[in-house]
DNA sequence: GATTAATCGGAGCCATCACTCCGATTCTAC
DNA sequence: GTAGAATCGGAGTGATGGCTCCGATTAATC
């Protein structure tokens, strides 16, 4: 049997390089889009291409690793807000932050988009954290009751995508429109 | 001087092929994304690659032609709704239709996204038609007054992008959230 | 320090794709 | 029908990018 599986400690230089590659990939994909070449990532990380492919056997695997990393950070932010005093503010703060990140980090909105489909386990973590934020905000009356996590995810993806282009005041006003919509129907 | 400029009538077969290529490009890019190869477009059109490049000297030019075509159709829809009886309904109907198209036509949301940036003249046409729809809806009190065409465009792009993934009821509910937000703030 | 196994690096392979070139074909004008 | 020009088709070119392979290097173990 192959003995490479299971928690063999991984050599020190290997661990270092793995991290360097991941960070470089994040930076490169954010700056130049997910079509940036693997060689560019390798250069940015200061390692050879072979090393990149050793750690991430496929470009897709590398991308997924970057996505997972980004989504995990978002999930952590969501969890940090989960016990805030004002559930409504917590929910909208989270929403705003995600959109803000997406505006500068190209890879993040892509990750968000995929999170709704591929469901790598970390996408689930984000969904759960978001569901918690949402349901607390709804209990507090800050968000209408007839939307669920899927709808919020869809809106999050949409606004994040839009934020890649629209910036500044336009983005803020568009975001406010969505927020007002989320707060509740204005009808009698 | 080169005499190819100005309205030389263009040979009959050339005109036919130009149309075939454009239609095929639209279909292929919608179905398989804008990364589909030019050769695939040529095959779908039933012509040689050389012919495609003769009419559209660059893949970018071909893409732009597809975008312009899609945006013009949208602009026409908007203009058709411009004189409807109910300005509010007209505005929201247009919004819904655009999102509906974007859900199935991959290239359309890309075109919309670019329309806000590259501003090929047809993008302007759409913007003007949209501005007219919006201002009539606002005069009728159906849409809040503090949003302008840029914000609506941003929302249109965002929701269209999201609609590529989220479908069915989720899409409808998310759309309703945005619509409620557009109708007006619920605050005192 | 020597041994051994894991890791590194990057030249090179193969596939893909945008784009060119030119002989064959087809349209148009007379 | 014919001449001549415009157009067509698709093999070929150059560039790029994902991925492999293996000798050189380096970390861990004794």
C-alpha cells in the first residue's frame, strides 16, 4: 500500500513552500484573475513550477485551495459576528464586509460563486455561519422572514460580482437598495 | 488610399456568411462560455476559420460584435416598454426579462458587465433606454427617487450574474428582495 | 558526518488556440 | 460566357500553458 497517505509530518521545507505557494497564488489570482498561469504563481512564490505541482497536482486543485482559504476567512468573520449584541447590525456588517473584500479580491467572488455549487466542505461552513447570522437577525426583526440562506447567498454573490465593477458611491447606494429590500417589504 | 472603407456593397455570399458566423458565435458563446475556441464557432457556422477571421479580425472583435448584438436587443425591449401604460410595471418587467435572459444566455451577463465599462456606443443606447424607463417609474412613484441609472445598472449586472447559478424560486425570491428595495425605503 | 528518502527545480512534452497565407472557389460586371 | 476581383477554406505557424520527469539538493535519522 502507499504510505504517503495519513498524517506523515511533512518535511520542514515542504511545509514552508506549500504556504508560500498558497499565499502567492492568492495574491496572483486576486491581482490578475484566475487565468494567470501556474508559472506566474511559481515565480511569485519564489519556487519552481515542479514544486507548485507537487503540492497541488492540478491547477484546479490550486484554485480550489485558494477558494477554500478565502471562504474559511469569511466563515471566521461570520462566526466572530455571530454573538454580537445587535443581530441586525451583525448581519448587515457581514454582508458589507464580504462585498468590500470582493471588490478588491478577484478570486473571492469567484470562490463565492462556486461555493453555491461545488460545495467543498468549507463552503458549508460559511453557509452555516451565514444561516446563523440570518436567523438571529430575523428573530430580532431586522430582516424579513421570507428569505432563507439560499436567497441571501444568491444576493451576496450578485452584489459581490457587481462590486467588481461598480465602486464608490454607486456601490454603496446599490448595497443600500438591497439592504432595504432585505429589511422588509414596504407594503401595507 | 485603401478603398475598402465606406459602404462598398459587400458580396452576397460574404453577407450571408457574416450573419451565419454572428449567429453561431452567439449560440456557441452562450452554450459554452466566451472561452470557446474560434474554430468551434466556425464549425457551428459551417464555414472555415479563415472566413471567421476575415469578418472579425480578432476574437475580441467577434466577442464585441456578439455583445453589441445582445445589448441592442435589450435596448429594443426597453424602448418597446418605454410607452407602456404602467411605468412601474414596465420598469420591473424589463428588469425581470433581462435577468431571465441572462440566466440562460451566458454571454449576455458578460455583455452587460462590459457595457458599464467599455461603453461601446450600443451600451449607451441601453443606458439611455434604461434611464427613460427608470425616470418614468420614479415619476409615477413606483421606484424610489434616490437611485440613478448607474445604481440600477449595477444591480442589473449583479442579479444577472447571480441568476447564472441560482435558478427557480431562489432566483425569484432574490429578485423580489431587490425589487422591494427599489420600490422604496420602508423607514418612517 | 554519512545515509537515505523526500523534496526541489526547470527544461521539455504535448495540446490548444489565436491568427496567417495562399491556392481554390465563387460571385459580379460586362 | 468570360474576366477579374472578392471571398473562401483549412493546413500551417508561433505562442502559451498545463503538466511530467529526473538529476541535483536538502532535510531528517543514526
